C-alpha cells in the first residue's frame, strides 16, 4: 500500500505552521534489535497512554516487534491506529517517494512527511506526537552517508513548523571503519540528544557524557575491526573460553564490558567507572597491580596485562585482563579481552 497521502488529504490535514520549541531529536545507537525495540517501546508507550500519537517509520521486522512490545506494556497499537493515533509505515517505501538521484529532495520531503506529522497531531487532538525513524539508517547502510546527514537536517527543518519529537536509530555495526568518524560526528551534531548502544545506560546520565560514550563506542568498534583484519593485535582478540571483550577510555576512566565479560565479573553490562571496577577486586595488592598497569598505559606502554581476584559465593576466582593501548586522534583507548582463568591458576 502506498504511503503517499492524496492531494485531498494533504489539504484537509494542512494547518498553520507552529514553531516547535520543544523538539527533541534523539539518536539511538544499538547492537541488538531487542535493545532497540525495548528502548523505542519506552519512548512510544507513554505518548499513546497519554492520548498522544506515534508515527513509526521502520522496517517490517521492527514494526512487528514494536507492536508486540507496546502490547506487552499495555498499549494496543491496533486500537490507537483505528483512533488515528498510531501510524506504522514502511521506511524504505516512504524514503523512495522523496529521493531523487540518491539524494533527499527537500520539497518532496516536506510535502510527503509533513502531512503525516500533521495527521498524527490531529489524531492526538493536539497532544504529544512522537516519531521513530529508520530511513536515515537505510541510507547509511546503502553507503549514501552524506544523504543520511542531509536527511537528518531536513528533519530538523521540518520541526520548525510541525509539533513532534523524533528518535532516529542506527546499528552501531554500521560505524566499523575509522573513516566513518567525520560523518559520525556530523550525524551526532544534528541531534539534541545522543544515546549510546547497550554497553552504556541511555537514561540518567549527563548528555555530554552519553555523547562522549557514543563517540568512544564508534572509535572502539572501528579500531577492533581494523585490528581483526590485520596482524597486529589479532592475538589480543583470540577467542578464549569464558572470555569477553572490554574497552576503556583512559581520559574518562570509563570501562565498557561485553555481556560475556560483565557476566564473568558479575556486574551489569554497562559502563563502569574505575573506582567501581576496583571495588570488584578482593585484594588491595590486585588493585595496586591494576593501577600500576594503567599508569604504564598512560605513559605509553602498549601492552596491558594483569590479573586480579574477585569473590564469588565465598570462593575466589582469578580474572585475567589484557589489552592494547591506542591513541586515536589524541584520545587514549585500551581494547582487550577479560577471561576467567581460575582453573588454570
């Protein structure tokens, strides 16, 4: 079914433009679909419960998953759709309607997407309208990265006249090259809020910190991908039983652990401050050795290798943590592997 509104519908839904002083344009990075859907569910559900509207521009698997997520949270998207408050459209189909020669046409974008925002606003009886979009992610995945940045800018322009807030989602996997860094920064710069992927909590942290962590995640992924494809550093990421990856921003003293590494440590898979990680260590000597290794990394030592013990149900387990230090644009990062070597110790 075409997503284009008829000329009559456009005239019917047209309204005097209103300056949107409460526009939030959020970018959400993610690694797993389930994390994305849970995040968008927390965003859309309150708007529907309060009588507002939601405009979902996503791929079919995500539209289907989001519908189930909303129902699990107590919202019925089918009923909301019948009330003119929930619109789930195919992102690729809508995108094709305003793309010309691989570039988003500004006039077409306003004439096609704008009426959908106004239709949602009218259905909500001038209550809150939230939108979730994946069109930019589709452009990025197709290699049309400058076009993706331009589309983000068009969303910002549209918000000058229409009342809504928007979350755009990108899989972090798409930013696995160091040459992506410039456009990554440009994309983040088009958003008022930047939420990192599931290695770091999106809620309850300062916006600047979230933005820095998202940038760090992109750099770390790019570095790891480059390392895996080249000889240097390949051994650091060699698969090991009971092992997981970890990353550290030396300037921020902030650690991020994969779900496997977090499980070994017995912590949540989220960012930890240095002081929090040290608290996991059962012996002061282990903490001293860890801090000495960090001191060496700050002084330029490339290889980071140490061990520490943690208490688990009254038993002591030995954790090996190793990695390599990189200086990426002046920013020191450590990437490595954490493993449980209790049986071998």
